[in-house]
C-alpha cells in the first residue's frame, strides 16, 4: 500500500457532508484531487474540456461531470452554477485547470500570453465570483483552493507567460482571502513543483526527469497524489485558520 493510500484510509470521512467543485478534474492533478476529496467523504462535481476522461472520473467517484471550455466566460459561469446546483450548494472550490506553453521571452506571441491568462487565471475570478456568492447566500464558511505553481514564485526560463499567469493566481488568492474572510471563507494556493502528468509530457526527456529530480532534496519529482493530499487537508476543518497562503508542494525544490 502506498503512503498516499495509507493516509487516505486514515482520513476517510473527514470531508463527509462537504460539496466540492474541481476544475480541470478529468486528468492529472485535478483527477487526483477529485478522487482524494471523494475518498475523504466529499461529494464532488468536476468541470473540464475533455468529456471522455471527465465522465469516467466522475462515474468512478459517483460525482457529476460538467463539460466546459473555461476560456469562455459565460459558459464558465453557467457550468460552475450548474455544478453547484447539482450538489445543492458548495463548500469547496478547487480551481485547478491550467495549460503550459514553453517559449523564450523574446519569442512569446502576445496571443499565447493572452491565452495563458484566459485559461490559467481569468476563469478563477469567474468561478470564485459564482461560488463565493453562493457560499455567502447560504451562510457557508467555505474554502477556495487555487492551483498556482512554483513558477509563480521562482519564475522559470522559457515560461514567462505561464509564470506570470501563476503569479497572478497567487495575488488573486491573497485578495480573495482578504475580501472574503469576513464571511468565514478561506482561500489558499498550492504551488506544485514538477509533477509527472500530461502537462509538459510532449517535450519531457529522461534527462529532464533526472535533472529536475536532483533539484529536490527528496530526489524525485512529484506525483499527483502528493498534491491532492495537501488539497484534501486544505479542504478539511484542520485547515480552518489558514488563509491567503501559497503552499509549496515541490519536494523542497522551492523553499520560500
Ligand atoms: P494536465 O494537463 O494533466 O491537466 C489539466 C486539466 O485542465 C486537463 O484535464 C485539461 O483538460 C483541463 N483544461 C485545460 N484547459 C482547459 C479549458 N480551457 N477548459 C476546461 N478545462 C481545461 O495538467 P496538471 O499537471 O494536472 O496541472 C493541473 C494544475 O496544476 C494546472 O493549473 C497546472 O498549471 C498546475 N501545475 C502543474 C505542475 C506540473 O508539473 N504538472 C506544476 C505546477 C503547477
């Protein structure tokens, strides 16, 4: 049994009664978060562009899949509202969907800059507006978890547009914490390091894996379960006094 599944067994039901919406939940870190929140007792709805893995993950956890392209603001508003209505309310919003592109700073097309913000950052504002209004109306002291990145803190060569969009996520999260704390709502970021998912897989080489593993004192890259375990903790009552933070989940690659 892996360390992650031992932990999951120990925390089953700590999210009982919680209703969670996860964006980008069809694969990778998002799918791991959907599975972990459900394993800990939450009811989960997921939003994603990809219908096939999205429906499969939803069926696996007895949850609901809502297809949406998050770069479409109106569709995003409708999708998150439908997901919340299906759950009968919302306690946990996980803004996880994102994309990565690589290009040297001097060659980044402005269209790619805009696209990065249109998918990595802008939808978080929209889903947060819809979800937080519902939390406030229902008197729910909910929590919002936004996926940033170590690139949002430390930068990353070839990732100016990605890193900038993730730095904006950290800033958005802090303002969310500041403005919504009076309603009992908390907001935090997760800043993963290098996690083995489809993201970046098309250009990943074994040399990359070796090099990046060496940057971690633990000597390995992250797994989706490393991130979902922290998300589940942040969704739990044990994290009630944490807000406005950007937690590194980097295996020590970044320590600030
Ligand atoms: P992934 O590519 O495996 O999964 C991303 C998910 O987001 C996919 O299911 C995809 O369909 C969905 N998505 C993308 N664009 C969408 C859109 N327009 N509308 C709806 N859904 C859309 O990536 P991942 O590695 O699981 O990344 C999850 C999050 O973690 C992202 O925000 C990413 O930036 C962040 N992150 C990842 C790493 C890493 O090393 N993998 C590191 C730091 C941060």
